[in-house]
C-alpha cells in the first residue's frame, strides 16, 4: 500500500510540471509484463460538454477482453462488455477539480502498461454546438447578415461564450469568411441571440455555420463542433460598373450598307450586386439619337445551380443561379459611324454608363495573319501594339471558322473569306496587357480552326493590332486527299492533288507525302503544295502504285492509292532514231573505200605532199635555162 502511494505521488508531481491541454500528455508506468512493449496503451482523451460528466476514451487494444481503470486516487474499477469502443464516464464531476485517470488492458498475453493522465476539468470543456435558428439579410446593409442562435442547455446559463461564424460563398469561387464575436453572457435557455456578420458581398449566397467557445479566462477549453448549415443571401446594392460592350459585323459584308450587332457580356447577379431587370441602350448617329429598353429574360433552373452549389441538408432550400439570356442586339444597316451607350438597370438602381463606338463598314485589314498552335489545353495569344496612343483596353475575339477553301483576300470582320459559323466569343482585357490565355473553358476545341483578332479600343475608334489563325491542338487529317492522273508517259507522270477542306484538316496543312512503288524500288517525296505535280518514272512499261497522304503537325491522314502502268517503249521509235545514224555511217564507209581504189580521185581529195629536201627551187631552174 505504501509503495502504491509513492508511485501515485510521483505521477502527480510529474503531471504538475506539464501544462494542461485538451489532449493531455500521458505518462506510461513500467510493468513487469514481458509483452508490454508490444501491447502498449495509447493516449487517453478526456472531455466534458455538460460540466457534469467527464468522458474519457482511448484506442482499443486488439485482443483485449477487459480494461481496468482508476479515476480517483483510492478507487479502482474494471469495465467489461463492448471493448471494441472502450469509454469511461465519470459522473457528478467537480467543475474546478482534477482527476487522475489510469487505464490498463488485459488479454491472453496478460496486462499492458498503464496509461495515465491528470485531467483538469476546466481545460477540457468542449461546449455543445449552438442551435442556428435563422439567418436574415438586412435591407439597408447589403454587406451584413444577421445570425440568430440559441442554447437549450441550462448548465451554460451564467457563462460567457464566444461565437465564430463561418460564411462560405455559394456563387462563383468558394470564399470563406470567419467572423469572431465578442463574449455574450447566456442569461436563459431557448432564448435567441443575434450576431451581425459583416464585410460580406452584396447579393451573394452564403452557407453559414456557428460554433461556440467558453470564455478562455474562466474555462480554457476548445471550440465546439460546427452547427447545422443555413443558406442565405445578402441584400442588393447599386452596381459598381456596367457590362463590357463590343460589336460584330454580320456577314456577308455589302459596303457601303453593312449590318452589325451590339454585343455585351452580362454580369452575373453577384457582379451586378442585384437582379438585372433591363438594359437601356442609346444609339446616336450624327445628331440623331434613339433610345431602346431591352428587358432581361431570366431563367431559374436547378440544372444551372447543381454544379455550382455544394450539397446541403435536404431541409435547407437550395438557391438557384440566374442565367441572363440576352447578350446581343441587332443594330440593322449602318449608314455611318454610330455611338452606343448602355445602362444596366437592377433592383437596386442603374449602373454607370458603358459605351462603344462602331465605325461604318470596315475597310480591308492590313494586318499580317499568323498561324499559332496551343499546347492541347491552352492557347497563348500575344500581340504588340505599335501605336503611340495608349488605348483604353483591348478586345480579344475568337471565331470558329468553317469554310470550303482558303482564299488570299480578306474583308471586314473576316480574316479569310468563307462561310462563318456563329460560334463566337470575345473578352475585354486591360490596356497594360499584351497576352491572353484561352482554354477549353472559352469554348475552344481540339482540331478546330479559329480566327483570332485583337483590337485596341480608344475613346472614339478601335484599331486592329493582331490577327491569326489558330488551333488549340493540331490533329491528323480525317479524310484522304483527292488525287487524279493527268498524263502517264514512258518516263514521267503528271497528277493533280486537290486542296483538302480545312474542316477536315484538323491542323495547318504542311503538305503531302508521296510513295511511288514499282520496278523493285520505293521512292518517297514530299510536296508542300496542292495542284499539279510531276514525277519521273524509271522504267517504261512497268506497273506502279502511288500512295498519297495529307500531312499536318498532328500526323498523316488516310491515304489515297492509285495504280497505273507507264507506257512501253515502241520499236518504230527506235528505228526512227537509229536510221539517220546508220545512213551516215554507211556513206562514210563507202566514200572512203571508193576513194582509195581510184588514184585520180584519191589525189584530188587527198593530194600527196612532196618532200622538201628532194625538190629544187623553181626560180633557180628557170634562170639556168635562160642562160643556156
């Protein structure tokens, strides 16, 4: 007995040197059991919520069939039954008291080491979560929500509690705000207490939860678990800005009376800080102006909100997102430059004025057209504005192109002539920007060609600063090229390769690959253009196979195979070529033979030359004859 008291006193002295926490430090007592290192007790976790019952739990020991615990200095008890979730409950505790808790597990191996902790009740108080009754918006305070909560535990009456409110946005990107309240004294049960959560976004849905904490100076415990979720939206406020405006010229262009439409990107309810009711548009040409009010068509659908809102309890109403359908307005024929202004009307007022200047029918674009390719997931658009005047902003627009042939001339709003589809997107970027990343979220698809144009927006005009044809990612062509034979001779081949429709190219066409097989040989050739192609054949009268592929950076497409035979060599042609040669050779041989057999003819044709040393000078002989 004396030895037991000495051991317990040493334990109390050791624990008094360690500061109290919710997760109390454990002191393991030595044991004579040889298996204690293999079956050691884990930590003991103790807490109280009602200030009357102390609950302690620990990790179960595999194979243990009973636990022995001591929760007072002189009292020892054992617990049987469900040992898979062992737990100790100490009733009628003293709020300001300390309890020594020791636990030991027993199994076939014997007993484990004892796990021991000293519990200070004041440091392990974890209150029950408060009951979140209601959340309401404040009409005159669009950045504030009133939270109403209550407690039904009479044990907390007379205590001061702190509260923390978590407000997580449900519209757009998740954004969590933690609001800490000052201490509030709980005077009665089931009484509602209100907290004002400030610095929120106007007209925004929030999911709110509350947790509580006793005043640390009196009960330095821990935060309670979070309450159930309540969804609420803040009240509306006047918009800070209006939608961005742009224009699009409708194809085909027929100068001087082309048509155009006004474009704008509607603001979502959070950006607009309220529900959009209508757009007020003023169109001014020269000194004549006209105004139009466009009502907004709003649809409330659960399909739109399901992907954006997190799951909440079934008893809570799920807010829906508002999708504004109106985003363009036909302007009709343009008789000249016009000025457009717009004000967005919401439930809280009108927005500042947005404007755009639309010139008359656009002139042919002098900009150079580049070819750009993305990395499969994103497309980088970069530009250099050489103008000396700083613009207000830049407009980047992209359009999906579907045309039959690429033609060199450009007109108006179309970079290359052809049939334009209605897939069109645009974005306004700041004046200090010089690049923009587009991805699949912007509507771009792999293997589809797009026309990219960048405009510099000024106060009274806009100018084109960059133009390109682009692919998010190049793919191999999906059709085989159309190839036809124009002429086949003994040693040459002339064929016609027709251009591949761009919508089937799936990338920038780099050329055609040709494979010629015949006469036991294989010859490969790359052609960088369509149209007429001339090939050389090695052997007359031979069968050949010609395979043609269209090629992009994404690979080779399906092939077209042609089989043909070169013309054979004709005997009459050989005789016609050799006959003049034979005739000339025969004549030379006959002439030479006949001339050698006839001396007179031979001397005339090939006269003999006398030997100079055997001849006398003619002049000397003549003088001698005269003297005689």
